[in-house]
């Protein structure tokens, strides 16, 4: 019996996806776990896996077309099984129907300019790796992507590469934690107010799909969730000593303070599960799992890979899973399950020497933890002034469902786990 393949929701913010390429063609045999297609979402390019065995009988949404989440994009069934032919149900990238003959032109219609597709998205039969924003800027600046050298992860073309090509200069090599280069080489929008003599003109760049999503979601969060903030100071001396002891062991290769923070946050949420909650459909929603999203900077914006059931993980598992998920995100290749299912998030800016900050709650969640840099400061210990390694952590919570006592209790246990890190090894 034929089975419909529907556009999956590959991230918590995804409402539609654009089919970039089909990895299988009609008539091909398909096994469970095979990659069917590559899809461009508002966050990243992701792969759709098959959950069925059989033959790919029909592709209903061709490459370069967009389908909403839940729409049927293909049909899998037994070889030779008949499938009702029907037009693809897409929301974009399909050519408009031809106008009826002898139809009168619309009055005062603006002249139509030729639509420029992403130039040379396919070269020698292989798709060029480029971020959605890079493709968009390439269209505007008329840059042929096949002639651009990518400086992103694994040679991926990003915005600054296209801008550099348009301006005739080479883009700098990719640095995982570097600050994005200033926007330039984009002509200002027409009919802008004149500037004074000697004053440099500004530039305008359209937001990428990712930035549009971030802007919309953050505005939604601050407009709908009354934020309430609670801050604590953690003495990280024991946590630092634990990391130093574990980093030499092969099974803890790459362990960082962030891994201890993630595990400590799960410990805090387990002891105060009311912070691991959200407001949904005007009701209090209490998830069955503790799934922590780790906010990760990438060249075009932010991704939030999610670690599932962190409270049930060992610290060794947290190190391995977090490193793998973050590496996939930074390489622009997150898995289909990386970006969904989060119940709480962590934003760690300690590597930027930030003393203290607050974070905006990710919509669909009830709290987020902002972690700052660990700094050496004088502290009183046993009546003596000594040097301590102190870190500030601030939890932002949705005050509709989480009050100050709940937030404070969470931070109490979070702090306890880091100041007595043997609790993290349980």
C-alpha cells in the first residue's frame, strides 16, 4: 500500500521548506534511513530521511519548489503500484500560470523585471554549497556562485564571500568564533534622504531567512512573555579542578566548562521541574523530558542544537553529544532531530569575557540561562580573603508560569552542582 511522504518539521520554527535536491528519483528503491531529499529551512539546509521501505513511486514537489510542513511531497510504495497523478502542492518557486489569451493588461502595471535565480547553483552536476543568505545576496549583486571561493565550514559559500567577489577582494578564511565582517558593497535603497556633504552613505542589506526568523521570534517572546530575571554567583574553583582532572582522559576528550554547565542545568531542572515548563494554548505545559538547547553562533546567525534527556545522561555522554551536535551546527549540517524538541536553553558568553547579561526566552519554552565569564575576584573564605574564580549566571523565566521562588530554587541547585561537582558525576 502506497505511503505518503510529508514535509517534516525539522526545527521548532519551521513552517515550510524548499526542496533543494532529490537524492532519489522516481523508480528508485528506498530503504528506511535513506536520504530522500535536501531541504532548505529558515535555519539550515537539512536532509529528509525515509521512514519506509519500498519504491519511490512519485515526486509531487520538484526541486526548487517549496512545501508547507505536513504537505505531501512524495509517495513510496510497492514497485508498479499505481499512484494518482496530481499537481504538486507548493507555496513558492513554481512558475505562475500563463495569462489567458486576449486578457487586458492591468492598468498602470509596473514593468516586470526578469527574475534572477541563484546564479550557477549547480555546477558540473553538483550543487554548490552556499548559505541561503549568500544565494540571496548573489542574486541581488549578480554574482555567479560558481566563481566564488567559499570561506565557511567545509568550503561553504557565505555572505561575505559573495560581497567580496562583488567588490573584487578576497574573503578572509573562516574562523569559528570570529565576529562577522561588516556589511558592505550593497547599494543603498533608492529614494533615500540625501546626506550632508562629506557624510558617508549607509548601506542596506535584506535580512537572511534565519535573521528574519530570529527577529520575529525574539519580538514574539518579549511581547508575549513577561520576563523575570534572577542572578546568582557561582564559585567555579571545584568545577575547574574537575575539568582539569578529566580533560586528560580519552573518554572526556574536549571537555569544556560549558559541558559542566549543561549538566548542572539539567541537575537544577530535575530538582525544580517547574522551570522546565512553558505556556502553550493558554495552559501550563510540563514536558516529560529535560531537553536542553545550546545556543550556537554560526556565520549567518544562530542555531540551537538540542540535547535530549540530559538529566539521564552521564557527563561523558554530555561531552560527546554536545560536541557532535555543535560541530554539525557550525558545519551547516545539523541532523533532522538536532533543532527541535527543546524545553530549556543555555546561552554561554563566557568565552567573550562578558561579566553579566540576560537572555531572551526562546518561544515555546519557559526559561533560558545566561552564563557569563569566570573571573578571579577576592572572596571571603573561613574568615580570610582569598582569590576565587567566580561566574555569574542569570535565569530568565516567563513570569506567567514561573515565579521568583521557582527560579531561585533552580539556581540554588545549579550552583550546588557546580560548587560540588561530584554531583555531576552521578
